[in-house]
């Protein structure tokens, strides 16, 4: 009887260990960071949940681990008791992701090497950054037009801004449709263009592969569309 009890306890322990095996690893370097705490987080139920953390003291290299059942956007957060929000979002998947950045420009210097979803996100953000830079130019020109009380220029810039917004939405919709076999598609629909015409949101969902429809963001998108239809 005692032997059976011991055997049962061993099996139970092995089972628990198996359940908590980390299948996602985040390695990286924060150049210039001598002391601080890094957090690996996910966004769930409107709050950020910490999955792992690492306190650095004299070493700028870090390793964070977590369970990850399917592709999902996670966040690398640096706590330096600063007013600035030092957070790097990235699309994680099982395996290893590498993030190298700097303390000075934590958010903007990040180089991310990892999942195929992250590669698509990088491709998308590269185009979005160009649009955002154009928008900044329009904003700067609008301030100048207001200062000079140039209503003609201001009207023209307002039209340019509206046109640019439409371009951004159009590109996002097309990018999601073209990548319907990736979790990036429902993610963009949910978090980049949630206020787009419901017809386009519905088209993105209907075009998803079955695997993506059953993914985290695919299920969330389906719920989002159901809520829109109820309204």
C-alpha cells in the first residue's frame, strides 16, 4: 500500500511538472542597463498579467520563460522607476524569441527575432510608420497654417489627413485579407481597425483559415462581430 501511495505521489509530481513546462523563451539584451527589472506580460481581461520577471544587476542580458499554448502578443516591460512607459509589444509563439534594445531608447531600438507572426507584424508596421510620419508632417503643416491664418492651406491639409486615414485603413484591411492563414489577420482587425466598417471586419473573419478562426484572436474577433451585430 505504501509503495502504491509513493508511486501515485511520484506520478502526480511528474504530471504537475509536465503541466508547468515553459514552451516559450525570451532572450535578449538591454544595452546600457545596469540595474532594473524586466517583466514578461500578457494582456488579459483588461489588465496586464506578469508571466515571468528578471532582476538585472550589472548584467544587461536576460532570459524570461512562460507557457504559451498558441501565438499571442506579449509585452516586455522595463521597470526603472521612470515616468516613461517602457514597453515592447511582440507576437510570440512557441520556441525562442530574441529582443535586443537599449536603455536610452527602449521602445524604439528594439530588434525582434522570433515568430513568423512577428515577421508579418514587422512588415505591417514598416508601412504604418511611413503613414505615421506623413501624418506628423501634416500636423506640423496644419499648426503653421493655423498660425498664419491660412484657411486655404488648412482645408487642403485636412483633406490630406482624411485621405491618409483611409489609406491606412485600406492597407490594414488588405493586409489582413492577404494573410488570412496567420493570427496577425484577426489581431489587426481587433486592435488596429475595430471601428472600421463592420462589412470589412466581417470579410476579414470569413476569409480566415479554420485554424486561425479557432485561434485566440480568431475567437475574439468572432465574439466582437457578434456583439456588433447585436448592437
